């Protein structure tokens, strides 16, 4: 098996592992709302961490055998695998809009990164690594602050946290590719220790941020956001620092921009579908279904009853409706027939009065 084919196979298995971990993370977040450390006591969460670790390990090996511009777009298959896996294993079916958004995001991303031409393997200088690490840390921190400010809008908060997770994962992949290139050049381990530490911090931050992004927003929107942002960030670094460029010159650049628009449109579809579903769920939870109205009499009968109650005469065709007497509430004045009945029995009235 060639190195390129092995890289593709490892990337596919890595995408499946990441999809399984994402599904378990979303289920843990849904069953432990508002409990910060509750996931740590759940076996399903640790299983998700193990799957994510397996996916990361396979991803690292794939980066060692294949170019960054090939391995990263294959990671976009995570969302393609996640939607049917969620329908099979946890009986959570995505709507038609979510499927269209997932397909658009994946196709647009694959087209965007397929137009990226890879050059010879390059490493990053120490100054470039420091600048990239500081820029990533600042961007992730800014997204976290924005997500905290949007805590009243769960879907917006989820997308912001997923963007931060995708950026952390993408830069971790860039540093991983750098370490793999340095190992091929027999660079000493101690010289790579800071980069390995940065990879560990970014990977852990990505896992925690992605876990937080699933809370209150389901699976589709945060997973698609991470899946899109991760390779886009890695490809941007590859274009600027690794000497990669778009194929076919100006025409390739235009096609790449079009693919980026398609991927962004898919992300918008996934997010808007989730917002609509969440809005309907919140409306039902707050107001509930409207209680059925009590049956009312026809308009003609209501009009007759109203005329009778207003005192239109004793000979009215419709007798006045009976009114329940509540404690402490004076009843209506007695009718004329009732007054005549009481006048025929004065003793009974006196007895009652006494």
C-alpha cells in the first residue's frame, strides 16, 4: 500500500472515530444540563474521550504519511458519518435541511481544499510557532468571551464555542505536521518539547470547548462548525506559512472562493434549522398547547339569555340562566315570581329572619 493510500485510509477511520466521540459527547451534554463536572463521572464521556484520542492518533499518523492539504479535507467526512450514525445508534434523525446543510458544507469544503496544491514538506521557524500560538490563544479566548456574552442565545453560544474548538484543532494539526516534518529531519526531542506541549494544550482545549458547544444546541450545528473551521484554519496556515497555493491560478482562486461560499451556506442551513427547532421547543415548554375552549351556546341563544337577564319581562321565552352563588358574593335580586311566593308565606319569612 502506498503512503498516499495509507493516509487516506487512516483519515477515513479517524473521521469515524471522531463522529462516534461527537455523538457520545452530545448525549452526555444533553443528559447533564447545567452541571459543570457531571460529565467527568459518566462512563460515556470517557468513552467519547477515548474515541477522540483514537481519532487524533490516527490523524497524526495520517499527517505523517500524507500532505496537510489532503488529510484535513478528509476530516470533513466526520459530519457525513455522524448524521447516519446518530440516526442508527441514538435514534436521533436530522431533518432534510440539516442533511442539505451537511452535504453543502462537506462538498464546499472538499472542493475548497482540493484546489489547494501542496508543496514540499516544510517546517515552521521558532518565531513563527510563537506567533501562531499567541494568535491562536488570543482568538480562542476572544471567542470564549463572546460565547459567554451570548449565553441567552444557546445556538449562537454553541457556534462561537465550536469555532474556538475548530481553531484549536486546526492549529494543533499544523503543529503536528511540523513535528512530523522535524522528526523526518532528525530534530532532537528536547527541541520539539514546546511544540508538543502546545499540541497537548490545544487538543485538550478543543475537546473541552467542543463538549461545551454541544450543551443546548444538539449535534448538527456545533459539529458542522468544528468540521468546517478546523480544516479552513489549517489550510489558511498552509497557504501562508507552508508555501501552498491554489491550483489553476486565478481561475482556481475564484473556484476556491465559490466553494467557500457553498460551505458557509451549508453551515447557515444547519444553524438556522437548529434555531427554528429550539424556538418551537421553547415556545411549547413555556406556553404549552392551548387549552380547549369551553363549548359556548349559539349566538341566538346567547342573545336571548342576555335579554332575559336584563329584565325584558316575565313572559320572556327563555328563562334566565342560573347563576352559581359564591360565598361572600351577593346574589342577583329575586324575580317577581319569587317575591310573590315569599309574600304568601309571611310567617316562614319571619321565621327565617329571626
